[in-house]
């Protein structure tokens, strides 16, 4: 898990925007937006397939874990069970880094001014996207509007709520409006033309089928 980034942007002064607004600073001005998360159904026509039981009633989806526990919808959002079956509420959980160290809780960024920094299209393309928000301006910043209309891209720290990992958001705009593209930077690792090929999986003819026979 990447190490969270801490922000040093000052708190925004009280303004005519909701507490859950995205507030950014650019060129000495403050811009504020409300957010609306986009889903697939907002972009495409969707269909829903419903499984019915013998009585024609909708079935409830569940997952069966390896140890035989049945997980219903919403259970993992409330907490987890440890190896001995003890229920652990989500608020008691903590994030761990790559070496097993405890991670500090990174505060949410909404309602707090975040400083914008210029970004490139390549940096945006190298983002593992987790959410896209449509932005509606509630406090305009003419300098930022002009920069976005000119095709410029900006990035800034983003946490919808307090979490153990700070995500990165990119602020972009087109003819449809302004958007915040949120995710985790994940630059691809490219192999050169002289790189060794990846190890091959064993061919089917090389398998010892005797080990699958009874009594093996």
C-alpha cells in the first residue's frame, strides 16, 4: 500500500459552499465545487438481471469464504471477522504499510482548500482510476476557468473521508463540464526490446497425469 501523502494546504475561510465541497486554490483565487459521483448507468444504458427462487422471490447475493463463512451484502462494509471468528468493527481496524507498520489516518480533504499543481496528460493516463466526479461550480475562479478551457490539467490530494491512504485527483474540463478523476498513480513498467521473456507455463504435454489418479 503506498505511503499516504500529507497536505499542508491551509484551511479555507468560510464561504458560500457546502462543507462537502471540493475547494481548490489557484492563482490567488479560491474555487469551490459540489461533487456528483458518476456511475456506469450515468454513461450507458444498463440492464439488471435478477435471480429468483422457486417462489419467484428475488434472491440475495452472498459469498462463501474458504473457511465456510457466509458474507451477505454490506457485511464487509461494517467490519471483519478474524481467524477465530471474533467480530471486529470497522472503526477498530487500522492500515498497515508494506513492512507491517501502522499507518496514520489521513484526514478528508473536502471543505479544505487544496493547492493545485500542473499535471500532464501522461500522468493522468497513468492513474488507476477509482472514481470520477462531475463538478458543479458554487464559487467561481476566473483564472482557473480560463486555464481549464485552454485544456490545462491539474492534480491535488483527495480524500472523500478520512482514510489510511491519500488518493490523487486530477481536475479536467471539456465541453461537457468539469470533472475530478480520482485514483492511485500506477505508472506502467515497460520492458525493453532486449529484455528476457517471462517464464513459460508448463506445457500440457509435460504434465504428469498420474498424480491426478486415485491413490496418488
